[in-house]
């Protein structure tokens, strides 16, 4: 399963062009990440719906203190 984490997130996210380029290989797109800007989350949701991809959300917790 291929999941795109936090697209549109400044500096570390996947670009729309990259997602579209590899769309046939992508299973799901993260559409909500608390560390992403609202615009990025909204755009990720719209793109996932347009490409008919599963939508997921994540905490972006990389350690116990972040939970």
C-alpha cells in the first residue's frame, strides 16, 4: 500500500505535480495533519477526492511526547 503523507506541507510535503505523476501507484492520501496549514489539508482532501483515492489522517507523532 502506498500512502502519501502530508502533501502540500511546506518543505516536507509532496507536490501536486508529483502526486498526479504517480497517481496510478498511490492508494491513499493523508488529508488532515495537525502540523499542516489549513490550505494544505483542504487541497489534499480535494485532490484525493478528484483522484478517487482513499483518505486518511495522521497525528504526525514521531515520539511518545507528541501523542
